[in-house]
């Protein structure tokens, strides 16, 4: 038995990482400390000054462990690794896990290429980025190929020079074909140098060249060439406009600010490379036991920069981070050169941080509105439907559908909506076992009987075994059954429920002459509904989902040659005779009603096969016991 009081006495006064476990031995919090003895004891002292979340976390701690390190920096690295590995519930967690694209220039090759890259490797090549838009990266690379005509192939040059014909890019004037020796290594290197200037944001020279070439082509009446230069000029100007000047120091830096409410926070990051803002992105974080702004920003910086391959020279942050000198030391060690943490207080620097905060607040507000709209679409719609029926507490809806093709085995589907959203893990499929031919009412009765019989059986097993949790999706009964039809379907469901001694509300979705839902049939009354409401849209989604699931199941079985006519169960009737019977009689019902003589007249049928069919339909068949 873990005695917290006794274990607290054993804590060393050294730096390290502490790990909190709950009663199920799950890791719920990871933290670091300069002195493990002082830091961990604070959790179990008076609750004064502690937030509600910290108090809740402490109440769940069953045991703790710790790892001693030689320095606070080592503790910081270890803390980052453990949080990333275990994602504890009460740590402030970065929800996003994004990989940003780069532009790679393979300067390690004799004839370099300019490529799209998802990671920045420690090699001899040059990387530009990270960028927040993969589409913008690809557009930029395409533009560079048009401007500087560098190769895209992966041939080993100069070893493979002249071995193969030039590719299409040479013929459309987007490559100078170094693979054929049509351009010297020195001239090709000059083009790569110009491309590197372009990627570094120096557009003036290429703009001058394109402007001059366009004018020259126009004067020579080569208007097709002039249009080509004009289009390239416009493309370069668009790229140049996206690169906003933020500083004349030409430094790489990230600008970080956040906005938060009671439960959530959004961190906004501006990426500045070579003094130019190349993009921005936002990250949602769940606010854990650490609730003040400095703690949230500190957690974000440690988690985000533990995983990103590129580190800028400066981080401009909204306010002073906790353990700022240690974090700076850690980042500097990762980058291999000094990384500064700056809290701008005045002038243009402060305005840029304020701009990042403004963007974060806007994202947070927009996302809250999305959440509100989603609630209206889901739980709000569910409550609206329940209100039409005079019900309360409707959380779970089940709907069923039957799918068949005349002469083929029917299948049934059960779909589940909880709190207005589909719960696909509880969807179930049924192959109709006791009904011959297409009979939707009888098939629906079988499906409902099997569904609730199975559920009753599971509940009985739970009671007998004394366990609390359900072990099957059938155990949970719906708060409302929705039948895809009016009075007939509802009565089938009510009949099944009455036979099984269950009391579950059942409503039918009544359709008009155009097969559109016009109301709900409930307790022998048709209730009109607002077709412009969220409740109506939810009903439509439930109907469509039940149809889709049943039809896809039927189609998948047919595709696997698993759904078959009841005729396939008749001895002596193979595929050829089954098809001949269906061509002659058109339906299973007509075959069932046919005489021996009529069956004998079907092409390919002999008297023995006809007798087998005739006898099969007049012999009682014991249905399979549902699973």
C-alpha cells in the first residue's frame, strides 16, 4: 500500500521530474522541479490558493514516483519527453500535431534541384520555411521552375548525362536539360544562385528582368512571349506581396501570443524568416491544472519546440515564461546556437505581439461560435424532436431499415444517434433468416425481435454475473425508436415491444406523395414539424443514414456473392436453374405458387428438380435461432 505521507518524507531536495498516478495506475500529471522535496509537498499541503483543477487532480493521486536529474535543464528535457509520451490528463496539452512544409534546395548535388519537403533533415542541403500552406509552397516551386528552368528529375548527374532523352519539361521551356549537357555546370549554378536569392525574398532583380523582357517582346511584336512574361511578372508580384516586412534585422523569429476563456485557450504563432512574415498558425490547447497565462505559454513552448525541426533565433512571447533561462538554454542546445526569449514592451515589437493576440482571440471566438452551432445541430435538434413528441431526456435514438432486391435475401440495419451524433460503434447489421421473399413488415419484426431479445439476454447476464458495465451495444436500449414509415411500421415495433414487455416510445416518420418527411406519427396522431428546423434536419440525417447503412451492407454482400436467392437453399437448384426460374416467374412468390407442371416447363428444369422446388416451398423450415 502506497503511503503518501511516508513517501513525502523520502523526497530528495534535488532537481528532477515527478509523475502522478491515479488509482488505475494511469499517469495523470508530469512536472519538473528544482527541488523535488519542496515542489511535490506543496500539492498535499493546505488547499488555500490552489485552483479547483489542482484540487481535483490531487484528490485523484493514488501514488507518485520521481526521477532525479543532475540539473534543471535535464529535468526540463525529461518532462517534455514524458508529457509527449503519456499525454497526462491534467497537463496543459497541445492538441495539434502538425507537420509544416519546407522548400529544399539540394545544394549537395552537382546540379541542384528545388523540392517540396515535409521535414528538415540534418544534411548539406538548404531549407526554407517552415511554411503554413502546402499549396503556396507548391505554387512557389512551380514559379521557380518557370523562372530559372532548373531540373526536377532524380537522375544522377553528371554520371548519367546523355543516357536518356530530355523530358517534357525541356520541350515546354521549364528546364535547360543539364541531363543532355545543354547547359554548363557553371551556368546552371548561376541559375540556382538566382533561385536562392528569390527564396530569400529578394525579388527586385527578377522583377526588373521580367519587365524588361516583356517590353522587348512587345516591341518585337512577339505578343505571345510578352503575355508569358506578363504572367510570370504577376506571379512574382503575388509572392512578393505575401512576404510582409516585419523587421529590418533579417532575423528568424517566432511571435507567440494567446487568448483564453474559462476552459480553452488558443495560441497564435507568427513565423518570421529572414525578417519576413512567411505565415501564421494557431493551436488549441486544453487548459489543465496550470491555469495562468504564463504557465499555459510555458507548456506550449516546451511541447511545440520539442517536436519542431526548425528553431528560430528568437521567440517573442506575450509575457515572461516560467523557467525562462532554463528554456532558453534548452532551445539553444537543440539549435546549436543561442536562442533568445524576448518579451516586447514598446514600439513595433509590442504591436506585433498584440496582433498575434488579436488573431488568437478571433480564432477562439470563431471556434466558440462553431461549437454553439454544432450544439444546435446535435443536442439542440435532439431536444427539439423530443419536444414535438412531449418527451424529455431523449439521448439515444435507434432507427432501422430493410434492404432487399426481389428474389434476394433481405438484410436489416440498425443505426444509433446519441446526443444528435451518429454512434457508429453501436451500428449493427442483420441478415433476415425467417422471412421468405421481400416482406418489409415481417423482416422488420424479425430484426426488432432479435435486437431486443439479444439486449434482454445481455442484461440478464449482467445481473447474474454482478457486473455493472454493459458488454454489448444491444444492452443499452434507446430512449426513442424512429421507424422509417407511418402507422404500419410503428405498430410492428409496438407489437414487438409489447411481446417482450418493454416500454419504449416509438414514432414513425410520415412521408408525403413526393416521399419527403412531412411529420411524425406518435400515439395515433400525426404531428406536423417545421421543415426549416434543426430537428427536421436531424430526422432527415437519421433516415438517410439508416438507408445508407442498409444499402451498403446489402451491396457489399452481393459484391461478395454472399446474398443469394432463397432458391439457392433448394437441393438441385444451382445458379443456372435459379436464373431460369427468376426469368420465367419474375418473383419468389410466383415460384412458390407454381404447380409441378409449370415448374417443369422452365428451360433447364427436369421433373426431379421441379419436384424439389415444389416440395421445398411446402415443407416447414425451422428458422435459425438468432445469435
